[in-house]
C-alpha cells in the first residue's frame, strides 16, 4: 500500500531533459531561465534559452504544471539528456516534499523518461504539443530570442561539424504496434536498409526516441534483453535549486586576459582544425574590374521589380557564383570518407559567412540555384536580418554546399578562407576600391576587387577550380553574361 502511494506521488513530477537542439550536438549552455520554482507553466511555454555550438535556441516545455525545481543555474553547460527542470503536473495532489529523483536515478517503469508521452511525437525540442480530444490547434513554439547587436558578412570561415550524441537509457520500441513511422535520420535508414533491418523492430536509444546507428547494429546482432528497471518504491526529497551561477567571464590579470573557449567559438576552433588538416586546401586569386557590376547594382536599385529588397554587390557576386557552378557542376560536391566516394550534388545550398555577437555562423540559402534575382535578394536580406537578431536556427546552418565570405566589408583586399567542413569550395570577396586600371588601352580609375577561391583538391583539381573562378570574374566584369550564360 505504501509503495502504491509513493509511486502515485512520484508520478506527479515530470522531468524535462536537455534535448538535442541541433544535429548531433552533445551539450548546451543555459543562458537564461524565464521561470522560477513556483511558477505555473503550460504546454509549449518557453522556459529557458540555451546556446549550442551553432546557435541560441529557446526551449518550450512539453507539459503543464508548476515548476518544482531548476536543476542547473544560468551559465552552466549541460549535456544532452540531463534533466534541467522538474515540474509538478498535479499541484495540490500530495506532499510537495516527495519530489522527482535526481537525473541519475532510474525512471518509473510505468512511464520511462526517455519515451514520448502518450499522444506526443518526439521533436528536436521536447515532445511537441499533446493531442486534444477537441481537435484544437496545437500551440506553436516561440521563435528564438533576438540578440541586440550588429552583424557583418564575415571574412573568416566557420564549419559546424556534428558529433554523436551519447546513448540514452534504452526505451521500448513502440513503432511496430502503434503504426507510427520510426524516428531515424536518413543515413541510419540507409544503413538499416543495407543490413535488411526493419526499423519498426529496433529499440531506440537516442534522445527523444531516435534510432541511432548503434541501435541498428545491435539489432543486426541481437543481444540478451536486459531486465526491466524496478519500480521506484520511494521518492527522495528534492534538493534545493542551485544558485543561479553567473555566466563564465574572462579573467583578467596584470599582464594577460584568459577567455574561456566555449559555445560557438569552441565549435569554430574545432571545425577549422578539422577542415584544415583533413581537406587539402588550394587557394587561387584573381583581380577583376567590377565597374560595370557596380553600375548594374545602381540600376537595379531603381528597378521596380527589385522594390522592397536589398540590392548590393554581394547579390550579383552570389548570382555569378551560381552561374559558374551551373556551368561546372562538378565543383559542387562532397567527399564521403566512410564510403570513399565523391558525392556530386545537383542542388546548391549557398552559405553566407556572417559575424554575430555570439561568433561566426554560416547560414545557407536552400536551393539557391532555383531562385531568380529578386528571390535571391530577398533570401539574402532575410538571412542577414535573422543573423542580426540572433534567430538563426541550427537547421539554417546545416547542409551547405558552397560558401561566400565577404571580407571586403572590413576593408580587406582578400584572404585564404578555410573550407566549411563537408563543402567543396568557398569564395572570398575583397573590398571594392577605385584603382588605376588599364581600360581600352588607357589608364583610368576603375572599381576593382580581388577574389579568392579555396577548394578541396580531393574533389576539385586546378583546372576546374580555375575555370570556376575565371567564370565568376568574367561575369562581374561583364554582367550581361548573367543572361547569355545562365
């Protein structure tokens, strides 16, 4: 009888774990709590803002209740899968002292913590919104909080690699009986198909019930089924919520300052080292007269078809690169180390390196090759605006194929950019300056810039890289080629 009372009391408390808010990210820093113990929360309400190696993201809670405990303070880095908040989902129904157990304690057998609640579909953040018998529309999650600071199209290059998420405690596979589609990423689905494994029969161990590669391999070689976790007979009292720790700041001594490497800056360092020492970089340069391009930019600003969108030299440069890729599609590729294959891509997700208050990010325009000039201008404007406000999502920074980095905004002539991991090429654009130039046999003042193209020599040989760079330069020198070559 006592056991039943304790279990019922324990069921009052729900724990919300740090989800994988990106693609395989393993940790996130809690930037700010929007709730405190005793506050009432509702399904879909944002409870905190976290920063990953890719972006700042707001986390909504997937159930109603009263906040019982915050497990970590602001400024704390938390691993994916750790409990960050406990919520009393039945306030007034019993002794509040009987709180949920710490994250290390086993979950009740009646409702495993890592299993999606009934009526929910696991998503990147929590489990989404519960279904309603009245078929009401589900609440929508709020957008990420804006960061009040400026943004510039950046001159460095940053890559955002992915890393494997540590396996969570095993949960029961429910796909075979529920009829729902098992949760797995495309590479995992391909692996299962190659091994002849039905994903509906695989027990997921990834966060949010996602099937991992290890799960598929385990299913291919069956292992003894572990005994179920015992029902928790007694629930320990809660520990006081930790004091809100300040974010880690730089420590300054008499002669030097030490700045902790974390978040986006840590990801930049890791990705750049990985890219520089994995892909054999080659960089080629060309200096070009862009006077006609600057005249075209001025004319487009007055064109009614371009009303409401921002027109600048970067727009024409982006379009020129897309045309060059169309003429030489072999440059748009990736190196598959695992399978020792070159993957040629028939789409262009055009990355634009941008400097933000949280560090360098590289969001990309999906299927940029299909966009008209006005559409491309609108996409560039939205990309920069979103980055400026700190609302760039991890999905917007994934899947890039080639990148442009504009060092010219800093007055720099050019540079030797490092490839975004997984991409084949990156184009650096220098400052556009009035310089003496031989034009029609005479030295005249002309608008001139220098372009630099870095490429992966495993994918792109010198001839191909030179042709792509020469095409971009030719279009910027004679913009009418946008029509004749497109």
